[in-house]
């Protein structure tokens, strides 16, 4: 997941599931202080928070409702 800040900074979060634990790594190329603190480290995160951030695309998409069976098709546009 990538977050773009108002000042143009970019923070990237990558996650991994190992056993029953969730881990994230943080990278911020434009922020030297944050990069120095997070370099080479992984942070354990509660599973409900991890699952909320790294949700599969299939769970984010909502299927379009199908039209009712008796719905009329739109009339074709008149030809000029």
C-alpha cells in the first residue's frame, strides 16, 4: 500500500503473514529520519488492522446489481 502525503512525500507499507502474526515494513524514500528508524525492521500489527489495510481486491469490489427481468432496454439513438 502506498500513501501520498500533502507535502508530496510517499510512504510505502508492505505486509507479510507468517503463521498467525501479521508484519509490516515501512519505506519512505524522501524522509531520511523515518527511513533511518524503519530500515531493516518489521513491525507486528494486530490481525484486524492488517486485514483492514491489506484487504484483497475481491473484497473491495461490489458487484453491480443485475437489472430486473422485466426491465426494458434503452431505445437506440436516432440516426442523423
